[in-house]
């Protein structure tokens, strides 16, 4: 799909405000499963048993085990070249903001400065009762909150929870004014995050392994890393 990639390179070059919107498919090539593909988390475990407020309150051991396992597997994970290219495009003024549903922190680790985490972060811990910050070690060791003895949890947004106000507002405002929105590695099945890319009147681009039902100006069916590498090469040719 070279013509589509060339078109994307031209849109990026001509754009004065480009937002990149990413989902779990942006991190699979770093070794983190996504959620709804064949090898996704929700094929292995029912999200209602681990990723809801009810799970946290009614089955803390299972909730704790699921997030501890995800946190431990993240300790060896690094950003891939696709994350690095997005960070480089930000430095070159080609990307204004990365609005991500991912909680793994890989965009920031790759050097992206302007990142909004719509579903929170698995790297931040707090007490469910008093909201006091906690450390990863306290959580992994199964300790109660050092301040009130409450249950520790990650700052990942659970099903049924509202999204972080600031992240939602910043992403909403920036996407509304964007000339180009590049959506990478998401099924767009979860709301309200899944609605964001379509709030802009600009060009919408999808880079994804599977079809999604929404309409895009340009759709590239492919892997995030190699597609971003190809577009990055084409940016050199596009005047
Ligand atoms: P939900 O339908 O209860 O929505 C969650 C929150 O989003 C609620 O505060 C709701 O008011 C708000 N919301 C829903 N639809 C909206 C809309 N159209 N416009 C504005 N706000 C809207 O829960 P859900 O849809 O089943 O799950 C969505 C939320 O759950 C997302 O925030 C997502 O991050 C989170 N989630 C987390 C995990 C995880 O692994 N932690 C997994 C799936 C979903
Ligand atoms: N390159 C491109 N696309 C990919 C790649 C890849 N290397 N790997 C997977 N994909 C695609 C899959 O085909 C799928 O369509 O990425 C998409 C990932 O979709 P989901 O697994 O649904 O993940 P996401 O859209 O991020 O889920 C949204 O749901 O469970 C909640 O809070 C959680 O933030 C998550 C939200």
C-alpha cells in the first residue's frame, strides 16, 4: 500500500497540527499482548473479573494477581522503532500530541514529550480508599496502604470508571483543532476514548492489522512499526 503511505507522508508534511491516537496494537511489537486479538488479554481472562471496580472490591486477590503479572512482564519491555519514530516526529514539529489508550509508558520512554494517557498508567499506584500514592514494590509485595490500610491499585482506568479529566480535556481540545489524526493499533471498541479520533474535521488515517468499522480518509492494513518506518522514509522524498 505504497500510494496510501505516500499520501500519509504528504498529509503529515502539509499539516500544522497532527495528533497520533494509539491503542494496544502500538505495543504488541514490543511484546505486550493487546486485548481483543486472538492472542489478546481478553481471550485469556474475562475483563469483568479483573478490570472493573467490582473486581477490585470483591475479588482483590485476582485483581492484584492480574495487575502484578502485567507489571512484572512490563519490567523487561522496551519501546520499538515505531515509538521512536513518533518521538522523532514530535521533535521535528510533525506531531503535536500522542493521545494513547495504553498504560505502558512506552511513548514517554521513547522520548515523546506531549503524551496524554486516556486510560491512566500501570506505572502509577495509589490507595483505593485514601488515594495516597504507593510504590510498585508496595503493590507487588501485596502491602496495604501505609497511610490508611486500604487496598492498593494501579492508576489504570477500570471499566466503568471515568477517564482522567485532564487527559480527556487536553486530547479532546487538541483533536478538535487537528488537521490530521493518525490512529494506530486500536479496535476503537472502548468508549469514550474510541470516539475521539472522529471529533476532528481533519484527515483521519488508520494504521491497523484488522479492519475497524469506522470510515477513514486513508486506511493502511499493516503493522505499526514497519508502516511508520516506511512513512518515515517517504517523508524524506515528500518536499
Ligand atoms: P462505561 O461504559 O461505564 O464508561 C466508562 C466511563 O466513560 C464512564 O465514566 C462513562 O460515563 C464514560 N462514558 C461512556 N461512554 C461515554 C461517551 N460516549 N462519552 C463520554 N463519556 C462516556 O465503561 P466501558 O465503556 O465498559 O469501559 C470504558 C472505560 O473502561 C474506559 O475508560 C476504559 O479505559 C476502561 N477500560 C479499562 C480496561 C482495563 O484493562 N483497565 C479495560 C476496558 C476498559
Ligand atoms: N500493528 C498494527 N495493529 C495491530 C498490531 C500491530 N503490530 N497488533 C495488534 N494490532 C491491532 C489489532 O488487530 C486490534 O485491532 O490493534 C488493535 C488492538 O485492539 P484492542 O486489543 O481492542 O486494544 P485497544 O483498542 O487498545 O483497547 C482499548 O480496551 O481493554 C481496554 O483499557 C483497555 O485501553 C484498552 C481499551
